[in-house]
């Protein structure tokens, strides 16, 4: 399992993130506090508080998806 912290600032960022997550054959969760959402759900992520840093948990690995996470990673 891979855990990363990301920040999605705009709707376009969320859309790009979800599109790449949907291509993965493994489960991906995105969360903050006690709220956990399927990272492949556009409406689910848009319903979250995007002003916060979000935690992504990947239950598999994809080099292409890792590049997307790098793009939105919190330093």
C-alpha cells in the first residue's frame, strides 16, 4: 500500500486525478479526518473539502498514476 499527501486546487485537477485513477485496476481511496471516498468517484471527491490536504492510499502500483500523484503532491 502506498500513502501520499496531495492537494487538488481546481475542478480540472480533480478531473485529471479521477481520470487517471479510473485507469488503475486496483483500489484507491482518498481521505481526510474520518471521511474516506473512492478516488475513482468524481462527485465523491468534489464533495470533499478541497482546501485541505488529502491522503491517498493506493492498494497497488502504477507508474503512470504515480506521476499524477507527484504532480499534486504536497512538498
